[in-house]
């Protein structure tokens, strides 16, 4: 996979995480607290300013009660469609 494809998928993951957080009515602070991460880290990930580790992604998705596999699958699907 090319570097630009990785970046596109990362952007989609960030977009999906933000959308799902908002759809579930969760604040950045609530997700941060549930994930045992800083508010700023959640914000950076959602804005694409940080490339999160697998552990960080798992913490965030677990905190929001969503499947990391589904997030990644959707991100890849959206990237391929563009």
C-alpha cells in the first residue's frame, strides 16, 4: 500500500471516530475518561494531527463501544471508493 493510501485511510479513521462519538452523544472528555487518555489526545486523533497506536485506537473504540475492525473496514472502503 502506498503512503498516500495510508494517509487517506488514517484520515477516514479520524473522521469516522469523530462522527461516531458525536452520533453517540459523547463528549471528548467522556471518551477520554473512559479510554484513560487525555482530552487532547482524543482531539488530536479526531483531527488527524496524531497517528494513534493500535493500543490508543483500541482504547478509543472500546470507550465508544464500537468495533475497531468495523472502523478500519469502513475507512478502507471509503478510501477505495474515492
